[in-house]
C-alpha cells in the first residue's frame, strides 16, 4: 500500500459544548490510519483537567467549517477525503450522527494539552464510508482550542 500523510487542522475553536467538535469521514474508496492527535488551548493560563473522547459513528454529524487537510509532503497530492458540511469538518456540531462506540477516552490538563501518538499496533484505522468524532463528554472550560489530526491514506 502507498502511504500519504495529511494534517486535519482545527483552528481557534471556542464555545465548545458536549456536541462533537471535529469529524473525520472517509469516502467509499479510501481507508485511513490516525497517526497523531494534538489538541490544546490558546489563551488561558489556568490549570484545569479535561476529558476528551474519540467516538466512532455510523452516520455523519453536521458542522459549520470544513477543515484544511494539507498534504505533509510538499507538492503531495490532494487528500481523497472530501470536505463538506458533513465530511472532514470542525466547529460545534449542529446535528450528531448515530453513536457506535467510544474508542478512546483521554484525560489531560488544558495547560499541557493533549498529545496522542500511538505505537503502530494501536493506531486507529477507519474503513471506507466511516465517521469518527472528537468530543468532550462534559463541556470544557471556556478556552480557545486548536490542534490537528495527522492521518495517512491507505490506498
């Protein structure tokens, strides 16, 4: 298989609730593997504990903003993951897809941020036509959150 790495960027997101705030969605012909997730807050100097979940869904959620998905290889091909209001988006979801399973639950201090850098055996793979969301099970403190999800296409 050929591996093509990309970054899904979450820009300066505030007013996060318990609704999903980011969604990866694979097309009918492409699988991906998540290599890394980083998330942190930009503006607050207060120590606070947060909990974040990675959730598999069987149907899409709806979001306001399409995420940038640049290739990590300069001059690399455009990602095969489409960007629409229901695919590869971020913001506070206005509609939530059907829950399938919680895959990961992370606890972290907002001052340090979250870094998920799994060993190859623990990387999450998404089959074609699947949805994965990031969400806080309880609303986080009022911060401005940014980060990225690094994924590679498996073609």
